[in-house]
């Protein structure tokens, strides 16, 4: 549908059923078909955007820190602010042990921010984090880290006991509570991490698309012109709001990962 | 005959869309109230004790993350259903 939508926008065609299938906004046709044994590894637009965003973030940080000085230049101090921000999160939440996790958390923050920023970058306008595979893999990474930290700290059985039995539980409700705590700590946490980022990005992308399509369709001398003018006026607000959401989601993902790592480290 | 068929089709589509809207709408009610209480209390405690503002803000964002996901589950479900 998306190619047709673009053509319709270009030639002022009709938009009947243009947004019928919302999946078409996110599922890009493969550019280069490729697969190993039934595993679909085709290169599509989303993957290209991931590569582009990763390369941009990598080159930015490389340019900032390739010749790091004691008195930092503009770029270096800007990048140091990002790292300092994440470092403060880690130190606030995890404590002195958190220094070890600053590289991981910085990677999460910068990667998610770069991916999300593609949502409002002109010419790209598609966040790769609106695909469940990307956010699911990020959440899986966070899960592996906090579970392995917990097992390293308490031992396997000790960690299972730690996640399923809250301190000071009465014996009577222990069987029910242990199951709930176990499921919520080990299964719902990564699921919620993935869903939070994914759903925010999907909602934001749909909002941006609908605003821009409204501008395209209605900003034309015909009875619906006021709607077009309204959408044109609102679109900067939508973009600003999306920029806020982008930063907030990257921050919350990093923060919650730090919280989970900290809960694995402490014993009660 | 065609018009009758189209009308039926339109009614079905409208009903399913109404359901989707209701799923998301109802899912936002609880988290909306929760977020209001959470952020309101956080602002209150920040105003009472400005020196603890940093800690309160961090904890508030953790709480927001936990509450917000309920509404987002409703958003995802609205598309899945």
C-alpha cells in the first residue's frame, strides 16, 4: 500500500482505503532477497535504516573521541555529556558497582535514541524500533544481562529464590506469591520492556503519518482546506512531541535496565 | 442486492473498528488515573522537599514506565484483535 500512497500523494489521487491496512506502514518490501534454509534474511528498508543509524552514531562518537583531549572541544564535550548522563543514571540506581555497566547502558541509550530519531528525520521517517524484532532483541539483551548478573551474584538456586520469594512473606500466601513474582520478574519484565518501546514508536509513527497525509490531502483549494491548514499548524507540535517521546523512551529503557540490574545485585 | 451487501460489509467493518477503539479507550482509563496520581504526588513531594527532587524524579520515571505499559498493551491489543 505504501508505494501507492506515495503515488497518490504525488498525483493527488484518491485516498479511499489508503490506511486500511496499518501493517503496510511498517512492512517494507525486500530490496534484496536473501535467506538461509528458510530463515528470511532479506534486506529491506528497515535494515538499511538500522545500518545507517548505527553508522551515524558510531561515526559521531568516533569523531568525538578519536583524539580525546583533556580540555574537550565542542563535539567531545557534547558526547561526554551523553555519557555522563548515563553514568549518573547507573551511579544513582545501581551504586558504585554500576560503573561496570555504564558501557552497556550507554550503548542502549545511544542505539535506541538513534533508532528512534529516524522517526522524525526528513527523508527517512521510519523508526526501526517500530518493529518488534528490534525491540525484542534489545529486551532480550537486557534480560540476559540482568539474569546472568543475578546468577553470578547469588548462584542459580539463590537467584531463583531471590526473584520468587519477597522478604517477609507470610507462609500462607507463599505458593501463590512465588509464582506471581517469578513470572513477573523473569517473563513479564523483558516483555514489558519490548512492548513499551515498540508500542510508543508504532503510535508515534502512525501519528506522524496521519498528520502528514492529512496535510497532503487537504491542503488544496477545495472544501476541506481548513483541515489542511489546521494539520499544517499542528505538525510542528506533533514533531516536537515525538522528539520528547524519543528521548523519554530511550531514557526509560536505560533506566529500567539499570533498575533490573540493581535488583539482581542486591540481596535481601 | 449489491447495496445491501455493501451496507452489511460497512456495518461489520464499523463494528470491528468500534471494538478496537473501545479496547484502547478502556485500557487507557486505569493507567490514566494512575499516571495522574503518580505524577501529582511526585510534584507534591518535589515541592515539599526540593533537595530530594532528583531522586523523586528518577523514581517517578520508573513508576511511569511500569504504569504506562498497561495502556500500551491495550494499544497493541487493539491492533491484534
